[in-house]
C-alpha cells in the first residue's frame, strides 16, 4: 500500500486565477486565507516558469503563515523544489505512482479525474490523497471538461475510501448540493477570488461543512 498524507480537512479548496500581477494576486490571496480554506492551490495556466516560481514561493509563505496547506497545480518539479505541501496533477502531468514516490510520506497528491473512472481507480491505487471530479457545472476555467455527474462523488468515496473534490463552475449558490452529494472539498476560483469580499466568501464556504 503506498504511503499517503494524513487525513485532509473538509471545506473550501481555494484555487488561484491566472493572474500576471503578482502584487494583486498576493493581496487577494491574503484575503482568501483570512476565510480559512481547507487547502490552497497555486494554479496559473498562462504564466511563464520564472513568474510561476516567484508567485508560488510568495503564496507558499502566506499559506504557511496562515496554517493552510499549499498545493501546486500541474508542476510536480516546482512543488518538490519549493517543498510545497503537495501537488495536484492533471492527465498530462505524468503517472500518479511516480508522483507519489517523488512526494514521499506526508505530502499531498491530488488528481484531476474529470469524469474518468479509470483514472480515478489508477490514482487511488497509486496512492492519491484525494480525487477531483468535474466539471460539475459549466466552467470558464475548464471549458472542454465533460460534465461529471454528482453520483461520481459518492461512488468514489464508497469504492476508494478517499476524499473527493468537486470542481468546475461552483458558486456559493450551488455548492450546498455538492456537499450533500458527498463532496469533501469544493475547488473554487472565480467565486472566491472575484468576490467583493474574498475573506467573507471563503468563510461562507467553510460554513457549508
């Protein structure tokens, strides 16, 4: 049995937007962290490698000060370089078993499974700490992801015994239905980072759990 991280908290999984302005990104991140998300992920699909490194390092410092686990998306090498609390990998980011071995004991490995049950099973067998399904709703950040049925959440929890994250088009208005369907983590970008009061919005998600 592969080593896994300790049990994960349930709640909001805050994901950063594609933001080139580092000062703006950090200011919004500080506000989000005031609302105590369960996990915080650095996700920037458009930044060059040098900027990603700068932003990730600064965000990691904020997360550590706030006591919130810091995850890096789509870049296992950067997560290892910075000593991040974990990595989240998509379909094109290498085999889950290799990532689990590289991260070692105690660090978090998450996988995007879309609506792909085979990938979820592979990830669970390889030692993933949580499995993310989506898009649950139409999503600007995942425009090409096929719709994922709510039933996947409960099925994955039952069959794999792992926490499940829901992603894609989540707002405070529709989040309760996902929690009721079994979601342990709600991965949200724009509804939190784009809110008038990100700290209050993050805290409002936490209250759903």
